[in-house]
C-alpha cells in the first residue's frame, strides 16, 4: 500500500495473493448483498422502502447485480490485471447502488451508505490516486441521482445537504482506510523482515553452537533443553533438545539448581554417570526472564589430551634447541680433527682422528634424526 500521491503506481510484484483473496471476499459480500436485494422484492421491500418508486427497475438491477457478481467470482480464478478487476467491481457497485437507490425513492432509502463499505474495501486493497477516483465516481453518481430526483419534483433542492454529507463520508472513508491499510502493511513488512533476520540469526547461532569444540547447552527457565550441540550430547548421553534436563542428566540438573540457588559457583566439576566421563562446567545467565541458562561443558579427557599435546610441543622445541647446541661444538670437533690429521700422518694419530670423525658423524646422524622427528 502506497501513499496517496500523484503518479504513485503499485508494482506488479507488490500484488500478493492476499490482495486477490481480499478481493474475492469482498465479491462474496457483493453476491450476498445482491441476494438480499432480490429477497427484499418478495415482500420485505415495502417495509424497507426498497423499489417503492420503480419495482421493476429495482428487480432488474438486483438480478443484473447478482449475475455480475457471480461473473466476477468466476473471473477471479484466472486473476489477471488486479487494477482492472478492482475498478470493474467498484464501478458495478456504484452503478447498481445508484440505480437501486433511484428505484427506492432517492436518499431517503439510505442505500447510498452501502457504497461506504465498497469504498472501504477498495481502499484496503487499492492504490494511490485510484482510491480518490473511486470516491469521486461514487460522489458524482449519488449527486447525479439526487439531481434527477430534484428535477423530477420528487425531492426539494434544499435536500442536497444529505447527499453532500454522504459524499464527504465517501472521501473520508477512502482516505482514512487507505492510510490505515498502509500502516498495517508497513508493520507487516517490518515484522516479516525482523522474522527473517531472527531466523537467520538463529541458524547462525545453531551453526556456531554445533561446530564448537566444547559442549554447549541452552536450557530455558522450565529446565527444557532448547539447544544442545553434538559434544554436549556425547558427554551427557542425551538425544538432543526438547527434553527436560533433569530427566536426561540429573547430576547436571542438580548442579544447575545449586548455581541458581547460590550455593555453588558458576564453575564446577562433575562426572556424568550416563557416559562415564568427567567435565568442567560453567553456567552463564541467558538473560531471559525466569532464569534460562547457557551451560558450557569441557571434557576433562580432551583437556588432558590438549595438555599432553602442549607438553609434546614444548619437548619438541627443547630437543630441537639441544640438537642445535650439540651440532655447533660437534662441527668444531670435526674441523679440528681434520686439521690434526693433515699436520701429522703418523698411523696412530690417523687412527685416533678417524675415531673422532666416526663418532662425530654418528652424533651428527643422531642430531639429524632428532631434528627430522621434530619437523614431523
């Protein structure tokens, strides 16, 4: 629904199925109204002053009005151009109600007020300038009918006040209803956008929780598990969300209760009999009314494994440093042995330098093996 501004046109994509459904409902009202007009010709019309001046005209218009409404209902199945459908419906209402009022003696019959409902319905699903056009069309029709009554002597010229007030009601109804419909549609769009954002945020949160290395569980104020990632399920031996925490893990439920009561801290260590594993748990207030909580669970076996990995990494760095420290003096020893062997070619001296070089090479291989292992 767009503001009532000149040149405002609703794009075709903005015509949703809800607009067509509303138009169909209004047409069902039109069929029921035409049937009531037909029934009034059987005897109740005299009491209501329907068709008092021109009974045949009243009956003929009621029959045509009913037939037209039925045709409209059939055409709505194929839809098509929404503006053309709506305009045809409003024009049919204006023509039928105006003729029925003329056949019933003019404005005294009160039938002109029926157009207020038609204009309100058109304003709900209509657009911009067309709403004012429909109100103008109804005003011209009602004033023309009353002018015919005045010219024929059936009404006094001073009675134009009543049709004028009804015409003002047409414009007021069209504008106010359209404005209210705009506001409702704007609120619906905002709510829909927020719903999409919340759904996207919920999916992102689920992915983060699911892929976390530690166990994460979200419990609502009633103690029902709302979210639970695979790591937490493995620790607790539970099947997932939607179940009560005290039924899935009484130990964890008791720890949560102690934390809420203030008798235990937010960080605790417990053992799960369901899986036989120990874990460090941490409770965090979820910030929702009633006491919802987020529970973080760290598997102690994984913590120990991480500690071992850190120790191995530190040991690897230490051995690499030691190997480098050994290699430096070893290189000096080998170089000194080479110089010693060059200065004196005595067999005994050569045998000793060979022993030095062989053992230095052996140490070099050991250093190389340590460095290669550290790289792996």
